[in-house]
């Protein structure tokens, strides 16, 4: 009986800890979107763009107290990596781009994802 009670208490403690950890450790940003683009949906304006073949991801070095700075660091990191594809990448032209942030308390870490594109030469 004592063993059963101890196991029950441990199970409840683990469950409570898991719930607390899952809901409190990392709060998901409302703008965070993991949806996959649908291949049958073409973006207007993509017709005049030449795009790379691989998705590139960038993020800042860690969590930062300023959300805007965290977003800027993620885009800057993406831009540096995208320079291997095109010499002058622009995140605003990236195909399937997504800027998302993970929030922990007052700090955030952002991630910039997208396929680098540039305007087709005339």
C-alpha cells in the first residue's frame, strides 16, 4: 500500500511538473506559424523573381530583451547566409518567408526563414 501511494504521488508530481514546464517555460508567440505553403498557391509578384533552391534559416545569438532587436538580428543572420546564394539578398523578397519568435518571460529569440530571391535581370 505504501509503495502504491508513493508511486501515485510521484506520478502526480511528474504530471504537474510537465504541465507547469509546458505552459510556463516557453510561451509561444501569437505570430508563430508552422504552416507549410501549399504548392498550388502561387504568390502574385513571384513571377518576376529568380529564387534559390534551398530554405535558409537565421537567428540571433541568443535571447534578447528587445523584440525589435531580436528580429533584426535574425534577419541579419539570414542575410549573411543568403549572400552565398545571391550577392545582395533582401529578406522582403524571400519566397515562403517567415519571421517567428520564441518568448521566455521578457526575452525573445527570433528566427528568419525563407528562400532567397532577387528580381530577374532584364
